[in-house]
C-alpha cells in the first residue's frame, strides 16, 4: 500500500513542478491572473489573486493523492475553486489533452510546459528510510488541506521579473497538511519551497501522531532568538509593545513562508491578529507540532483545528481570530504576557 507521507510529498512536488514550469515557458507575460471575488479573497488584502498555475497545481496534487488513496476522494480540499477564466480545470488523460484544455486560456507554449509538469512521473526527493512508521493511521479519519501556491502575489511578481529585493519566488511555498477528522488536529505537514536555492527546491515535512513526533530537519534553537514575524497590516501600538520588550519585528510575505521560518528556528514566533485560512496553516502547523510547538488563535489561544464542515462559503475557513505560531512554550508565554498588557 502507498505511504501517505510519501504521497503528500510527491503531490507537493507535482505542484512545485507546475509552479517552476511557468518560469521555463518564456510566456510569463501571459500568465493568466484573475482577481478573486469577495467570497474567495483574503480580507486583509486590498486585492487577492489566483493564477492558472494555482488551479492546475491544486487539481494535479488532489488527483495524485486520490490516485494513491481513493478513499480520500471526498476529503481532499484546497484553497482554489477549480474554475478560472470561465473554464473548469482538471487533469486530462494525456499531455496533449491537458495542453489543449489549458491553451484555451494561455499561449500554447506555456500550456504545454504546465501540462508536461502535471503529467510527468514524480519521485520523492526525500530519504524514505527516515520516514516514521505511521501504518496505524486510520485513513478513514484523515482529511487533507492544500494551498497549491502560497504567496501568489510574490509568485506573479517573480515569474514576471518585477519582484522587490528579498521578495518574489523565494517566498513561495506549496502547503499540504493532513488532519484527523475526529479531532481536527494536524498530523502530517509538508511544505515545499519550489524556488529554494535558485530553483533546486526544498521539502520539509513533519509528523505528529500519537507518540510519534518527527521532522525531516534537525532544527537548531537559539535561546536568544528575539525575531518575531508578523503582517504589515498589524497595529503599530501592538508592534510597539513587542519592540519595548526587545523583540525585533519582521514582515515577510506568505503565511507558509513565515511559519516555516518559525519551524526552522529562523524566527521565534509568528503572529497575525486576523486573516489566514485553514489551508495556509494546516501544513506548517503539522511541522511545528512535530517539533513540540503549536499554532493557536491570537484572541483566545485555542489550538487551531481543521475539521470544518465541507462545502462552506470560503470565508468560513478563515482563521478569523488570528494566529500565533511558536515552537517553545516559553516564547508563547512571553507573547501572551505582552499582548495582555
């Protein structure tokens, strides 16, 4: 039987390959970009976008997961609606048919690059010998959240060659998280950074299930780390509280990008008072839990869960009470103390 962790890793790599293909097609000026409507958009953003790459990456990842675990057909959910530009995107049974479908929206060269990426056989670049034994996981109790291309605005800017220094493609992540439907707890997180190290890419995974807590990377934790990540939309009064206590505030794009920096020890924590969605946080939450940390709401400090009912309006999947992500309890305690002053 297929390994669920390996399947999610391979699905993330398929999505990452589609993202990278947009840089290879020499048609970046024709990348289909659609502004999301009010029902889909993140309320923190003046404008929120999706591209044909977002939609194809999501549908390809979903298709691959279900091909390995057919019982998950109705339990794999993603950020994007499968419709874009008046067309419903799905993986066809050949490269040619997928190319033909996509070429009704974008130039044929780009369509073919993306179709090839969607259909190419993929192998996990991760060391399978390091995978934990999670054969006792009940797949009938499993749900999946996918964010096919997190930080879409940075993806668009990077593909089109007009990203600001320190922004752009390096901030892009593919996020696939698995949770228990019975409890809502995230148990597996896969974060794929397609453009890491000049496009070589990097995959980070974590498992937190039962007595198993295992992450693909050894994280070096520094007691004197006083970097906290947040959004550029936060109130200055709140930021001042942290600065007064010696914290260094940084704002970088992408919820997945911020949270993986916390997991890797590049920042001590991340907080945002509103916004982000379940698909933004499920995968990195799984990794952070594998390292002994947690992701809670900003307002009441309850652990975020992911087993929301299906087919709700998009805004119902928003983390409306904000997010606090951390790997150390002492950091979390200090954050609460500062916020409550």
